[in-house]
């Protein structure tokens, strides 16, 4: 993060889902450092509360809310809470996901359904709950897709389907709710988060070798992109996708 962090979100309220770890936690930290009041939503209560405690110790304003983003009642409660406690929502970062790594023919129906419910349906429920508040504040919505929306990677059929759909839905939402609300999509590539814990050293080395930057990205680097898209610096950007992958999707080993 820059030595002198800008204060682009001073006086603004931001809600981040999947906030307890990884890209969500890094983005919550970035938005708080830039002056936003951050509402961190997750189902990992210990990590979520630890994050919020650290943000407050660092001088930020934040709170943690437990919530399964695939449940409509959770979004109804969040919308009422934000309206009653803060009176506005300026930034919504829909970042929660789940993944089960199996080929399509081995996926159980509930495994398929759960991945789409959290990753895709959760974003739709977020918009349904907060559309009016975002319109009123002329706010910004950022969705987390993935490079899985661009290329096929074995073992990720439901995840790729959900992430690809988020790109299409994001463009549609930009049309539906513009000009009041800007909607953009960030597509992270190989970012070093806990998701890589299940990948062996050879797998990690192969991913790095297939990346122009020759390293993994950091969650903070995605957070910087999200903060840009959500800020007034991106005031003429809506309905677009921003790939943050160190050039991973640009590389082809074949000649």
C-alpha cells in the first residue's frame, strides 16, 4: 500500500462479503484505510471478528456481521441494518464464493447448487437488497469474477459457470442501474490465498511459470484494483471487466 494512502472513501460506507480472509480481507483493510466505514460479512466468525478488531485498532471504523450470502433473509437483514445504522451504502463488494474441485460428471447436485448459490445467486441477492440505497448514494458495485471466466481449468465446472455468469450479469446490472450506480467486475488470477493450500509445490511452480509476472499476486494487489473501480477515480468506468492476473491469461506455451 502507498506510504500516504489516499482518503477516497472518507464519509462513505462499504459492505464487503467474503471479508474474513484473502481478497475480501485485503479489500476491507484497503477501504478502511481510505476512510470508509466497513461492514465485513462472512461465515468465518473468528477470522471476521479478528479482521474487524485489527481495523479498529488501526484507527478504522468497521463491524462484523455473520451471514450466508446465499440466503435472502440475510440480505434483507443487512439492508435494514445498514439503512437504520448508517443511512446509506456507497460501495458494495460482492466477493464471497465457494468451490468444489471435481469434474462435471463427479459433482453431486448439491455441490453444483451450492457453488452457484454462493458465488452467483449471492451477488443477485445483494443487488436486490441494496439497489435503492446504491442509487440514492450514486454508489458503486464491484463483483469478483475470476480468470476461470476466460479459460477452462480442469475440475472447476460449476465455479467457472458462476464466475462467467458474473461477468455477464455485471454488464447487465451496469445497464439496469446506470447512470446512478456504476457496476464493474474484477477477475483475479493466481493470487496467494488459502485457496492454494490444496495445491502442491509443483502445481504452484507451474502456475508461476505460466504467469508473465513470474510470481503469485497478493490479495492487496486485487484490493487496490477494487478500490480504484469503486472510487471516483473510475467515475467514467462501468460495465467493464478488469483482469488482475500478472499476465497469466496472456501466456501460451505453444509456438
